[in-house]
C-alpha cells in the first residue's frame, strides 16, 4: 500500500507538532466521508512517530515493516460484513496487553468506528477508559452520530475536508492507471474524495454518461418503451445510481451554462455536445427536471421500487422537456 500523503498537510503538521510536544491524546476521532485519506494520515503518522529518524526514511526497520504492510505494532480493525465484531475487539485487547514488538508508540486504527456493534463498542470503551501506555488510538467515521456518546466523549475530534481537484489528480496519478478521459470523469464526479467503485468502473461509465445525455436529448414518445427497457437493464447491472448521478450532472451543468455561469460547469465537453444537438431548454425547466432527479434519488435511497421510481422520472422528464422544446 502506498504511503503517499496527499492533502491534509495542515492536519498532519498539527498532529506531528502535538506528538513532538508530547501532548498526543490517547484517542482521536477522524471525521469525514470515505476516501478522503483519514487512514493514510494515520498510517503515515504512525510511521513517522516510530521512524528512527523521525521522518519516513524508508530504511530503518520500522519503515521497512510499514512498507511491507505488516508492522506488528500498527493494528487495524474494520468492519467484517456489516459490523466490527466483539471477537475482533477481544483480539485487539489481547494484543494491547502485550508489549509493542518494535514501536516506540503503538498505533491502533479502528476504521468505520460507527460500525462497532453494541457489545464491541462497550468492550472498546474499556480500552478508551484505561488506554494502554505508549499507544495511540485513532477511530475514523463518516458520521459521529453513529457512535456511542461515551466513546465520543473520550476522543479528540479532527474533521477532514475534501481534497482539491489538484490533490485528487495527484492521488489518482499515483494510484491508478486511468486513461485521460476516464480520469476527467472521475475528477468531475469525485467531490474531493477517492471513490473506489467509480474509479474501477470509470471506463465503462464514460459510455453510460454519454448514453444518459442522448436519452435527455431524445425524449421522443416513440422511444419511451425502449428507454424503459434500457432503465430495467441498468437496474439489473446495479447502475441506476450512476444513471441518476449523470442525469443530475447534465441538468445542473446545462442550467449553469444557459444562465451565464459557464465557469461552474464541470463537464464542458458534455455541454458542447448538448449545444451541438440543439438541446437548449429554458433554465427553469432544467431546474425543475433537476429537482425531479433529486427526488427520485431520495426515493431510491429510501428503498422504494427502483424501476417504478425511474419510470416515473422518465415520464416526468418527457412531459417537462418536450413541452419546453416545442415552445
Ligand atoms: Zn525510518
């Protein structure tokens, strides 16, 4: 696993300064969406704290163990299935009772700590109440509300913000082999974090994004049946979330473009394509359609019937956009 730390320089600088002043708390809670780099910051901090030279020298025993991904004093626990199970926490407690093998300071990373089951959370609470000497505990979570108040109160919170477009591009260059077009797609839809599935599917999703545009430009009643069948096939492939995301992006970008805010457009090539096909509905209609997409995303998220929700949306788009284009 790459040790590269991209972004979060200020957070890292403060953590390191706190360590150097010998004032690290026994536990941190790193908050922010998945894919921002919370675990990477923890790993690089653990490496630097324990490096013989106080950096990531890459040469000392400690750094070599980190590079191999098997440092016995950097302990990582995360959900197996839907939860972090009590047995995992019991195993962790067993290890913490022993002295560290190499480290000056052992670091424990509990990923997605909101997924601690109740029993596991209570067992982990005991660790937080009497933290082992020379150990740093780091919990990560997308949402602090999923954690027990008793756990929260014993952790110092650090909030992680999104990565800039430039930082994200650096990270993608270092970790992936995306072609330029796929890279542009990932950057446009990432919202400042690494989205693993989006990255894996990017080449295939490029095609889908174009197809979504074509659907929007050709809301011809004669094509309705074919379009509904296509939606059904998307659901079978588990792509309905991307369908809605792309649709929302098309409508949002076109609304910006046609209301004179082209600097806010994320996919300029897509807008150019829409213009070349003479697709220029009035902005209020685009915004109305955008709202409909958002409501459908909400309905699907709330586990409503996917096909019914998507078909309903398609009918409303036909109604909205055809009327607009005839006028
Ligand atoms: Zn080192």
